[in-house]
C-alpha cells in the first residue's frame, strides 16, 4: 500500500498491528481499513466516538454486515491498543453453509490425482479441514508420520492436532519424501490454492465451488457420520461451539431420518391401537369418591400440567417426550451428546420404558383416538 498512516495510527502500525495475534493477510486488510478511517477523520484525532460515527456511516451506505465486521475488527484492535473499548453491534444474517455431497468432492479429488501437489493441496482441506492459510503454512515437520497426525496453527495462534485419514497419510508419506523438515508441504500461496481448487471444480462441473467449501464438506461428513459436536469443534479449530453447530442444519440425511422416525412412530401407534381395540374390556373398578377414574393412581409427568376435565397424564407425558423442542434443548445441555443419539431418544420402546419407570404411573390406561371421540380401554395390569 502506497499511502502512509499518520500520528497514532502510524505508531499502532509499527508496534501494535503486526504484532497482534492475526495473520499477516488480516493485518494488511486492517491497515487498509485504517487508511479509510484516517481519510474520513479529515485531520481530526481518532476517538471511540469518531469510530462509531465512521461505522454508522458505512452502514447507512449499505455496506454488507460481513464487511462492517471487518472494519469493526480493525478499529477495535486499534482502540484496544489504546486501552479503549469500541462497542458497535452488527446484526449478521444467519446463512447456512452450502451442502456439498461426498460424491462431488470425490469427483474433484479423482481429477486432481494427475498432479500429486494439487492432490495433496485439495485433500489437506477435504480430509483434514485445513483453511487455505493453514495449508500454506504447513511444514513437513508439522506431520507426525509415526502417529499419523498433523499439527497446524490456526486463528488466534491456536495449535490443534488432526489425525490423518488413510488416504491423506499415504499421499503425504509419498509426497514429502526427500523434503526438508522446514520445507513447505504444498509450496503455494493463497492465489495458487484458490486457482487449483477452482480448476478441478470446474472440470468436475462445479464452477461455483470454492476452496473453503472443502472445509465445509469435511465438517458435514463428520456430522453425517455421527461425530461428537465437541470433537468436530476441536478438529475445525472453532473457539465457539455455536460456529460448529451450524453444520447440524446443513445435512439432509438427518432431516430424512427425522421424518422416518415420525413414520415409524405413526406405524407403531397404529399397531398398538389395533391391538388395544381387540382386547376385551374388563369391568371398570369403582373410583374413590370425588376422584376421576382416569387419574386416581396417576400423577402428572414432571413439568406437565394436566389440563381439561379428565386429561390423561400419560398422554401429556408422551407429548412432552415427543416435542422436538425438548430434544433440541436436551442436545444443547448435554456436553458430549452424539447427534445419532436423537434416534434412540425418540425410539418408542425407550419412551415406554421411561414412562414405566416414573413413580406411580399406571400404564393400564391408554387413550385411543377415533374419528368420533376419545375412548378409554383398559387392559390387564400384568405385563405380557
């Protein structure tokens, strides 16, 4: 950049900007933001209030939220260096990453096999989830060929260890032979990696495919395989679990699974209704005076309030157990939950077991819904 920063901004550039825990690429982008800010100040000294006005004007000029976040990050670094706090809320629309099937990535990898360097470059992103910058900075010494792992340094200078897939291990083992420990594995810069991915993606009939989509594909494959969300967070190097959690919403397989679960529950419910309807109805026992026969021995499931005259607490408990919102909340609250455990939570046999284990719940009364009315059938209390 030919223009120079002045005053405090120039001092920050020398002793603050390039010593922060950001990549050199980010530092140069922040410097460009500071040049824009300096121009907007028109000779006035920088201040927190001036920075807020600058960002507010950019928002009025319809700058995209992602661009506003970049400008804010650059100015927050400067003010933090001065011991100040710049607070400027930016609402970023929630966009799910694009879904890319394993078959699509496989086609790109097959085409790249004609060039070992290109193949390694793409597979580091698709099989290890590396960012472009991480692939560029990876040195031979960062690969543990005995333990079959690689170590990379990501955002915020945070190191992480990633186990190698069999294909990536064999490819690196061949490709890195004869290289010095300090030598770059791929020997490419940012534009080189971008060009390689775009070339093979276009050949595979995917011209809109970008390098970062390989990382997205890596994450969605882990989700599809039922990997623990915390493990995925660690492999991707995300500091916030919320960032990782977005990948739970991009896998069609789990949406289809959820519908199949509902279908199986409906079939199971239909079979149970037929079985109960065919069972002879014993003479009803007399309830205690002033007590409804349906609720004499039954107390509501924890957290369930029976509503309406003669409401069945078991039916209410089933509604709570089958409410997707409750399962989503449970998944959020359980630190080591696996995505595939949702199926087990919704399994009819497990739900029945839960209900039977609740103290004082009598499972002898089951509501059977017909087109005319709700009929109550009794069955022997002894288990089959």
